[in-house]
C-alpha cells in the first residue's frame, strides 16, 4: 500500500531529509518527504501499514519532535498522530 500524508510543523528542508532517512531505515518501508509540499509518501505492506505509520511518526520525532503526520478521517476532518 502507498499513501500520502500531510505533515504539520515541518520547518526545515534539512530536517525533512534527515526524517526521510530515519523512516527509510524501518524494515519494509519506502518513504519520501517533500519539504515544499509538506507531504510524506509512505509505502509498506497492507497488513502492517498502520503499524509502519506509527513507527514512521516515532522515527520523525527523533529528528523533529513537533512534526506530525496527518491524514483525512472523512470529508470534513483530519486526524493527526
């Protein structure tokens, strides 16, 4: 499965690269972060995808503790980890 997520509080292009590197160290994950678009693209197996999103958030926090992953809950609301 491959999904795109909005990132909040991403303030630095260098930090975005460091976070991308940390996420890509996770087993079974392929990730890219666009600083300009403030987006994370994450790819992992369907059966462990939610777990990998949570692991990605923890990996990002080691670099930039205030940056969070957000995704649409429904048509009118967003959930942030």
